[in-house]
C-alpha cells in the first residue's frame, strides 16, 4: 500500500494510506498474500501548501520505490501488487518504476489506483460521480473507521469542482475536497452506502488481481 499525507476535507490527512492498507487487509487472505509496510509519504502535488501536507520530490520518491520493489524481488516475491491511494504525478512514477523493475528482475507488477478503477462502483452505489475526499473516498474511510470522519466540521463550501482541461488552474487548489463533476460528489455520510461501497470496491480489486495473476500464469510469464 502507498499514498501520501495531504488534507482530505473532513476525513484524516492520511486517508490515501488508510484506504489501500485497509483494502490490502480485506483481500490478502483470498490472495494468499503478505502485506508490505505502507509507504505513507508521497508526491502530494497541488495540495502541498495546505497544513498537514508533506511533499516528497520525484527525485527522492522514484529511487525509493525502486529499492522497495527490488527488495521484494530479492526476497522471492514474484507477484508485486501496488495498491495506490494517491493520484497526480505519483501514478506515472509508480507505473514507470514498477514496469522497469518487472522487466529488469523478472517479477510481475500490478499498479492499481483503486478509486479510478472502481469509478463504476461509485456510480452504482451513489448514482453520481465522486471526488477527492468526496462522496466515495469519504464513504470508504467511514466504512473503515467512523472516528476518522468529522461530519460536524463539514460544509459544502469546502468543495470545488475540478476545472475542465484548458479552462483554469489554481495552485494551491482552493479546496481539499475536489469534485470530479460539477454538482456531484459531495459527501453524504450514509453508513449503509459506505459499507456497500467498501465491500464492492474490495471485491472488484480482488477480482482484478486474481484475474491478472491467472493470466500471467496462463501465459507462462
């Protein structure tokens, strides 16, 4: 599991780490997998100026990731699954380094941005799109630990829709809740939906990993 430390509306600053670690725990037994320690610091990006945020440069992050993956390979792990909780430039770095290590050392790597991969689950459960620290991510954290969700501190002014490409850009981004679609994705704090979302996301990610490993094996890789 890996993520970063940055503000997330009314959930914990470490939500990008809390989510993939909980996901790993939920699916590890079905995969006969071991969970490596979570890498909690990452390439925060547009929210680096907010209180409680930490920013690791690509120059420091990429070789650190490489050494972790090489260490897993040295210790005879053949299938290395990276559950990533943070997007932006971090995704590209993880994908690039994971591919290089796979090709160099003969291991098999899979990088998953869980919230993007499960965007259809967001629409299925909530009937609308989500956002950074929005409806979907807040629900996932709520299902893990409700004490990490501070509903009493929430108001809709804490959210801003992400701009369409070529329209506008602000650094820092003005809100720590970023909506993928205008008018959609505001947290609703519904406990029943949170539990349903958590379980369906985990099931979808589990199936992806199982199918990827099965097809690697079929191909003799």
